C-alpha cells in the first residue's frame, strides 16, 4: 500500500516549542511500518511568524493552516486530533478548551500538575465523547513493550523483586530566565514532572505486572530538594503491599550522567536486567543476565567481562515518536476514546503517585 492509500488523520499542533518540533518531524517521517498518513492540518502558536517558521522547518512538504491562537485550531472543523505541546502548567487549560470544542486530544507528559486536574479532564472527555491520551511516548516503544513481556510473561529473570531508575539531566537552571518553564512554578517547573515521570514509568514496567490502569497503590517514602522555590532533586522508594517489590526512583535537573549508560536495573530471583540508552526517555538496548552461582573462591564473579548477558538492541526510528503517533491515530480512526497503552486510569495512577511524592517533598503548585 502506498502512503496515499493509507487511512489519513489530520493533526492540529498546539505550540511550536521543542517537543512539538520533535513530534511533527516524526509525524511526517516515512518509515517501514507506517500504517497511517499523518496530515499536519493546522498549527496554533502565540505568533503567526513562529507558526510559519515552524511549518517551513519541520513539515515543509505539507501546507498547514497557521493560526496565531490555539482557539482557532480547536474551532477548525478539518482537525481530527489536537496535539498539545505546551508546558505542564497549561495542559489542564489547553486540554479543557480543546475538549470543550469537541476535539480529540493527545497531550504531552506530565499530563497535568496533579491527579485532580487529570480526573476533571477525563470526566469532561467522557461527557463530550472524545479521545484523550497522555503522550507518554516511552510506553509505546517496542523496547518497553517487549521487556515488559519478557519480565512478566516469560519471567526471564524469575520473579522481579526490585528495580531502580535514575534520570539526571542538567538543564543549566541558574542560567535560565525566570520565565522559563524550568523555573516558573506556574508552568509546572520541577524535575519530577519533567523527567522523574520517566523513572516512575520504568518502575511501572518492572514492578507492576497488572494491566495498565489496574496497578496496586505502592507505599511511598519520598524526599525532594528545592532551589529558589523549584524542586530540583527527587528520590522516592516505592513498595508494593501485596508483592513486597521495591523500586527506587531518582531524578535531578542539576547534573547529567554520561549518555549511553545504564539508567535502570531490574532484579529478579533468577537474574537481572540492565537498561541502557541516551536517557530513560530514549532507551536503546537492554541486557538480560541470568543469575550466576558464586563459589567461595570464585574470583571471576567480580569481573564484569565474566558475566554473559543477552543483549536486545532497538535501532532508532526517527526520534521515536512514530509509535505513539501511529497508535494514537489508529485509536482515533477506530473510534476508541482511550489508549490501551496509556488509559485514563493509568495517567491518574501516575499522577496520584507524583502527588504523594510532592506531598512528602513539599512541592506545591499554584492553586493547590
Ligand atoms: N516527550 C518528550 O520527550 C518531551 C521532551 C521535552 C518536553 N516534553 C514535554 O513537552 C511540554 C513542552 O516542553 P518543551 O520542552 O517543548 O517546552 P518549550 O520548548 O518551552 O515549548 C513550549 C511552547 O509552549 C508555548 N507556550 C505557551 N505559553 C508559554 C509560556 N508561558 N512559556 C513558555 N512556552 C509557552 C510556546 O509555543 P507558542 O509560542 O508557539 O505558542 C512554547 O514554544 C512539557 O510538558 C514537557 O514535559 C516532552
């Protein structure tokens, strides 16, 4: 089937920042497993010029309608689904306005500032009978889906009993203006909502073997550190009451680890898994190590090269948004209102965990 024969979906892009540019680059990418033709129907921006420059740079072969407001995208009858790429603090407003206009929505992570806002959005979406999903692209990646299957269906390392994940990314906070989304608390500034949500998402893969949206509530012990009123470092221990599994979630926006390193380790009764990549949001491979028996005088045990693991590599396809974009488009075209990969209950579940981490860490957003 050629691209012109594929079912088509028409996107309205809200905001022209970094993530919108990455997403649109992948929407227009031609790749092997393409099943949907993505049309960039409209772009809404605070400025017409920004919208025009964005379209010329990231989707030059398409001719979207450019608007100097988001509201006009919501009003455009030719838009099937709106993608929201604004800062966290605006997700509630932007989702509610798009839904009120009857639009389907894919909204960037973290979905909202708190679980209460997420619940309200989903209630409104239900009443308006529209599709809404959190754009947690990591969950759509084949690597993530396959590792979850290997751990919990094939039990390649036996019973998983603990895991950890760290996301460290130096954003140069002190050099940023107060208006930056990384510094402005009303925009949802803070490392947990920005990148810690990925560390948490790896815990969901490792420790939560129930279907998405049906996870058991973990007990949580958390600490957060603030600078100039902005949360910059978070550590949390999760423990699941029924399985006793433990996870350690850490994140900071004050420092970066070397790219390509191991960012998550998952331990089971029969071995362990290391997950590597440029960042926890951009995993590239994982290695499954079977448990080794250790003799009393076994010097080999302490040398890394003596551990033989099976490595699973996943080459990049575009920037990695192709899977999320395609799954979302197929959902909408099929008339579904929720994503099976990131259902509403799962977004609320994640937001509730982050609410509890913030309650203990004393991070409060305006209006809370
Ligand atoms: N999936 C991922 O890997 C990933 C990566 C990075 C970020 N994100 C998420 O994407 C969202 C946006 O992040 P970003 O890095 O793209 O941000 P960004 O580069 O700052 O862009 C945000 C855009 O939102 C619009 N906006 C409206 N009001 C704004 C305000 N008061 N301050 C700043 N921007 C405002 C602007 O677009 P207009 O002027 O065109 O209206 C701006 O370009 C966040 O939720 C973030 O967590 C996801």
